[in-house]
């Protein structure tokens, strides 16, 4: 074996190791992105539930306000009728 063939052998081996290392990095990043995607989907679902809950709460508050205002108006009308 000549020096040139030894250098070529080690160069090819080094490039092979670099390729394997880069493939490992790509694989680990793909797994991390997949887990992050799952977490985002879970958070999105929780956010949708929260939005729905807030909409329902808003409806209940509006209904409560309408009922309270109508009761106050009725009480004021009753007081006016008593005065007349």
C-alpha cells in the first residue's frame, strides 16, 4: 500500500463517519420536531377549549346582565306606578 492509498482510505472513512454523524443529527432533529408538533397540537386543542369556554362565559354574563337590567327596569316601573 502506498501513502496515497492510505490517505484515500482514511479520507473515505472520515467522510463516511461524517455522513453517519450528520444522518444521526437529522434523525434526532426529526424526532424533536415530531414531538414539538404533537405538543403544538395539544396546546391548540387546549386553546380551542379555552376559547369555547370563554365564549360560553361571555354568553352567560350577557344573559345575566340582560336579566338584571330587565329586573331593574321592572322594579323602577313598579315604583313609578306606585307613585302615580
